[in-house]
C-alpha cells in the first residue's frame, strides 16, 4: 500500500516539532512556528509536499472546528449582546475598508471593479489566527475579544456574497431577479431549518446520544453536527466555518454542550496546525527575496491602513480608545478566505500574477506579525488613552463623580461582578460599578449604581472616589488591563485594599508586585473546588476538607489570598503569612451560644483569639473574659489559618469544643 501523503504528513509534523521547540526558546508563539514550517515545506524551499491543494482542504477543517468551539462557548446572553457589534461594527468595518481601498486603487490607475475587489480582499481578517491567539491568552471574554469575534463573524457571513460578486465585477455574469430570489430563498430556508433544529431537535438528539453512555458515539455525533452544518453552508455557497459556527451555537443551547467540547479539542488543534502550515506553503521565497523592500513597505502600509479603518467601527459603539486600539490591531491582517477569493479573482482576470504573488506575500507577513500586534495592543491602547486623557476622553466625561466614603468599587460587571454587587447590596455596603461595555451599562442603568469608563485611567478612578474607597475589586478578563488598573489605583491610594481576579497562577506574583493585596486565581480556586468535591463524594468529614483547604492554601497560596481581615491587623497579617482574621456569625444552635469567653476555651484549647464582637451594630473590641456569646453575634477571630478553619463548626453547629480541637 502506497500512501505518499502519509509520508508527507510525517515529515511535516517532524519539522513542525523542531521549529516549534526553537520558537518557544525564542519566545515566539506556536502560530509563527507553524507558518515557518509551512514556508520550509513549501515548493519554494524543500518541496516536501507535492500536492498543496490536498493539504489546504484538510486544513480548512481546522478553521471550521475552531469556529465550532467558539460558538459552543457563547451563551445565549453573550450571543444576544453580539448582535449590535456583528452588524454595526462588522458592517462599518467592511464598508470603510472597501471604500478606502477602492479609492487607493483608482488613484493607482485601475478600474473601480478592481478597486472593489481589492477592498474585499483587504476587508477579511483571519478568524483562525485571531481567535486562536485570543483563546491562548484568555482574552475571548474581554471587550476586545467580543468585538473581534463579532466582526470576524460578519466577515465570514459576507464571504459568500463576495465570492458571488467576483464574476459580476469581472463582467462575466449578469445578475437577474430570479437568481437573487433563489439565493434569498435558499438562505431563508437554511436559517429557518437551523433555528427549528436548534430549538426542537438538538436537545433530543443529544439526550439520545448521552443515554448510550458511550464516549465514541458522543464524539461521532458532535463531529457529524459540526461537519454536517459546514457541508450544508458550503453547498449554499457560504463558508465551511460559518456552518460550523452555527452548529456550535446550536449545541451551546443544549445542556450537554460541555460534555462534548473536550473530545473535539485535540482534533481541532491538529487541523489548526495543518492550516497554519498550509498558509506558509503558499509563500514564494524567491519572489519575496526579489521584491523584499516592496513587500515590507506594502505590509507596513496595509497594517496601518486596515487598523485605522477598523477604529470607527468600535468607537461608534461607545468603547474607550484602549479597546478600540486592541481590536483594530487584532484585525489588521489578511484573512484565510482572502486566499480563496484571490485565486478566484486571478482566474477571473481581476488580478495579475505579479499582484497575486505580492498579495500572498503581504498576507503571510501580516499573519506572522499578528501575535506581536496583539501583544502590543494594550501598550499602544494605553498610550492612546493617555493622549486623549489630556483632553478628557469620552468615557472619562461619562463618569459621574461620586461622594461615597469607605465604599466598594467593582470593575467589571460579568458573573463575578454581579455576584459581588448582590452580596454588597444585601450586606448594606455602599458600592459603585464600572463597566466598559456600553450595552451592559445601558441595560443596568437605573437598576444598579453603574457607570461607563476605563478604570486604567487616573481621571476615571478619581471620579469613582478611589482615594476614599476601602476596597477595589477588579473582576475583568483582560490581564493587561488588570495590571494597569492595579498599578494606577495603588499609586492613587496606598491604603486601598485591592482584590484582583486572574485566570492563571503565574499572574499572581506580578499583580502582587504592582500593589494587589489579594489575587484570586481561577486556576487555583478551581483546583480547590475539584478536590473538595471529590473528597465529599468519599464521605470525608467537612471539617477535614476545610483543614485540607487551609493547609493547601498555606503551602501554595500563603501570602496571596487570605481570609477577610480587619484594617487594624493588616500590617500584622502581612508580616505573619500563616495568620489570618476570620469573621463568623454565631448560630443559635451553636454549642458556644450563651457561654462566656473564658468558658469557650477558644485561645487555650483551639489556638484562636477573639479580638472583637459585634452585637446590634455595636462593635466591642478586646472583649473581656466574662463576655457571653449570643445568637447572631458577629465574632472576629485571629489565629493561624488552619485553626480558624477547624474552629468554624463550633460557631455554626452544635459541635463540642473538644471535637473541634481534635480535628485541629
């Protein structure tokens, strides 16, 4: 049996392993490594692959699977919020790009048909590269991530009309009313069928599959749903990735969506690697060397023009300059579907061979530079925000100055922000919310003390009363923004207690150095939740689980996340990393209820000290030994963290003191 394509794949994967390892040592992302691998394997260098077209067809599956997983991660609420950015942001970005490039081509002396075609080529961005990088860096939930996704989805939707318009622009096809009506009917029929299946069919299908309790059947059903929708949209003249994205949205509505996403991720990663390699194969190294200065100049010009043209589509939606700059740089490359469009345009006579080769070279260079542009986005965005800050940028003017004191500032109004606001409201704590998404602000205006603005700007923090606030909670998904806000807030108020959320444990140390008092890492907290639930299933007593949690935090998270502390002991807690302060409400059924402080033996037997007792809103500091506990007392305890966890059952249940002591 001869399988020449299998030999080619083996060589490609071996080369990609070596190039990726080298790029990792040079701190270059894997995306660039795969593109370089493709350049090496392409016909212009080693010529490893004989049939580049077959690799391209396989690689398209990677883009489809990426859009499928992106669609699965979108909730109904997130999708509803994306409607305006998709049609307003995406439509404006596309229109401005086509108009601008049409004007440039006309100045160059070519026809307006060629200008429109060049505008379509330039308007498309790379969903595969942008979304992959945003996923790797945890930015898909950030405002820039949502906006980039919305505009990319609109571009995928418009790819089919662009493809159909090529024969019209070339003068080889006449548009009739019958063909337009047929296309509209097909699109309406497809969308109607998708909506009906999503509403009434997906859950039933997945329920039947899940009941089989076979992982293979679940994976096959998922792949069939993904590829089936991709084939359907492809048959209607649309892109494969758009169909896969619709399939992901359908499955996201199902209660079984998270059961299948882990199974498809390995396939997605393999096909995505092949996609980047196939793009690199298109580069003609000889042509690049002969026209190196022209290509470098065109690449720089293309990135600058496209980034500038994308800015209005974000600014018009009310987002601050920082988000606008990050989004525009994320989209300042040529898309994968532009290659298909360019090939069709070459065949139709809208492109000359020299122009086609120059376009391919510029496209691949912009793709290689995309990781660096996304990395530079936050810094350039901060620079733009500071420059505009001198003249009072739009978001700064919209923030109303607050006159609160000792209040809580919540930055970000996602799930964590909403839960924190609810807890603060029910606890009687004054708070104010800052959110960068203007749609979220409009939705909750009048219901919550919410305002719009960029918290990394000093003027915005000043209007929020950061100098008089007690706590600042940063619960957004943009790591660079979290660092900028922490640094600015610490500079403005050295006594402010800053609690920051991050996704990864590696972000804890940098945030602490910038001034965060407590850093909550989702990665770390989820690991605690996992082993807690596992031990619960094995019927391990809750007190023992609390002890495990306490020891785990002491060993791995010692100075980075502690129990709530009282202001007077902040300095002590910093210098005593194993110590903490805990606030517990005395339950009526507690063994200690009605007993005096000396009778409780909390210090001698359990190693914790009662530093204050709050009763009827009055706080009694350093209570005497004769003080008796009553129901609903709020007791402030000081001691080692493991002791504080171990003594908790005494206050919330009927455990005897000696029992808690033995657990400790």
